[in-house]
């Protein structure tokens, strides 16, 4: 999240872009810093426009497309036998897949 510097500040400074780039371990040129600062402030301006849209009588909506899940209903059934599930594992030990130790 980009720190906004309080409620009164509604723009992103180049210094804040530098800080975020540092946190993300990105090296930005001066031109990139200026470009990202302008782009982020343009995005914030669009959010300010959206803040003024009247939504009082608009119900919450998940999707405007009317899509529905097409999943099959869950029904209990037998699991795959452990031997079959482990049959393609490169190494098995005590009924489990044996993986290399990572330190």
C-alpha cells in the first residue's frame, strides 16, 4: 500500500514512489519515477470521480453478467487407494511421498 501522508494529502509524491520501489527492490530511473507518479495520481483522480457517484439505492452486486457456477453437487464416494496415488511418486516412505530435505 502506498502511504498517502494523511487524510489531507490526496496525491502521491515522487518520494512515495521511490519508497515503494525500494520496498519492492526495484531500481527506477528518474524518468520512470516521474512517469509512475503521474500514472498513480491519474488513477487516484479516477477514484475521486467514483467517490462522487450516487450509489444509495444500488444493491450490492457480485456480477452483472448473471453467471452461475456449473459445479456438480458434492456426493460422497470412495477415495483413490493410497498405493495407486503413490505409484508415480519418485520416492515413498511410510505411505507418504518422500521429498528432499530443504534447509
